C-alpha cells in the first residue's frame, strides 16, 4: 500500500476499524494525499442507541471505537507514551484531508480499499481494519494475512461500489467530528482505560 499511495492520491477505505497508529505508520504518504475517505463497515461512533434487546452488539462496537487509540496488538505503541503527539497529528490531518462515515444499518459490508490518482486505479481486498496489523507492520494473531490487489479495469467496480455507498444517506452517517473529538481526547481516555483495566 505504501508504494501505491502517492502525492495527490484519493484513498477510500471500507473497514471495521481505524487506528491512529496505522496513520502514524503511513503518515508521510497520507499527508500528501488529496483526499482520504473512510467507511466503518459496522455501526461505529453513530448517534443512534441500540434497543435493549440488542445490547450484545455494544461490546463489538466499543471494541471498534476503542481501536481508534490502538488495538490489543498495538499495546507496545501505546506504551511508548507518544499518544498525545500522535493524536494531535492525526486529528490535524483529519481536519484537513479526511472524512469518516459509519454504516448505520444492520447489513454486513465487506472491507476493501481503493487508491486512485492520475496514473493508477488500484483496489485491495479484503481489508479488515486500518490498523498496524492490517497494513502489515505488526503480526497480530493471524496465521496469514493475504490481501488481493486489483488494477484497472478490475478495480473500477470497487471504486464504483465505494462511491455508491459514500453517497447513500440511508446507509451511512457522517462521524468525522466525533472521530476528531475522540482522537483529541485520546490520551485521557487511554489513561482512564488503563486504570479501569
């Protein structure tokens, strides 16, 4: 992915979670993109509250939301005590380049990523999350992590799918401001969670 993401690229990702540590790993490339769009494939950071009989979905949702500050496999990165600086850089980058939306339906959405610039149209699939494990910087607990790359014209269907989803107000809710707010307060949340655990 690092080689594909270049200056003036348009990056679009549909995945379960986003980690500011994945941003940190690809910071150089992401700072030069023209636009970054992210769809949470399951309800994450949305304003609607689940009904009482659907409380079992709270735990996976909280896990997806907490991944913003690092997943269980990014503990080493969280322990470096650089969260505040990374959180500030990530929040500033989001304000200038990124938008986030979340699936608000009960429908399953598969994860994928597209990178588009004047020279290339590439799609990657499947993408589970935008974390250091998913981008190949950490091992995680996967036996393997195979991702397929599709160049044009095969990537066009993924780009069209993302555009269709992105514009569908019935399926997605913009959560960009909530992401910025959560990343801005990341250090306090992490410290609070450490004391709770």
